[in-house]
C-alpha cells in the first residue's frame, strides 16, 4: 500500500488520463458552469429534502467552477481571486462548499464561521416549506439561503460576461 501511495502523491496537473482524455473533461469549464446552473435550476419545485441537497450541490459546483476556469486557462487565477476577495457572497459560497465537504474549515473566508439555520414561518411563505425557511448567518448578516445561491450564480455570470466568456 505504501508503494501505491508514493506513486500517486502530488497533483495530476499536467498529467494525462489513462486514455489521454476522460469524459468528465469534455466541455471544459463550460460543462462545469452548465452543471452549476442545472443544480440551481433544480431548486425550483423540489421537495424539501431534495431542495437542501440540491442547494449544497449547487454551492459545491459553484465553488469548483473556480478551479475549472483556472485549470483550463480560461481566466487568470488572480482574476478569480479578486472576485472572491471582493464578494462576500462568493466567500460564503466557498465556505459553505468546503464546510459540507470537510465538516470544519481550516482556512475560512469569513472572520467567523457561518451558521445555517431553519426558521419557523408561522404565517407561511417559507423558502423550504410553507412554514420553514433556510437561512445563513455570517458576519452579522442574515441571508436567505436560496437567494444567496441566486446571487452566487449572478456573480459568476457577471464575472464570465466581464471576461468575455458569457453572453
């Protein structure tokens, strides 16, 4: 086992898959962008349990779009770093994606850990069910979790448009 681990240590960057290409690479960063959009689109009309899963999948795919853009050479790392540095919603996206992957964050984007919570909506109108809303608290602000997802999608669309990569 230790021989195998010594062979696979280090990044894959610059290395070719077994057959020289892999299906997941087809479409480049655009396929990752489309995947992120599909997860966002699935939020409408989903059952509550699915809606939460789709929301987390959206944030994870939205954050991973960063790597796809950089690794395919579509944008410079510094430009994406600037987007995240200047946008609280993108930093929250990063932290939500990483928290659902790792449980706790070693290098958070926000000064304090965010909090996800369900709130009772006694008069209806919840974003999760008629009587429940899912919110995110971060740095003294409360965000509707689904509105936050929409803001992340809009931030990516604006970034890509500014870079000349999206209409």
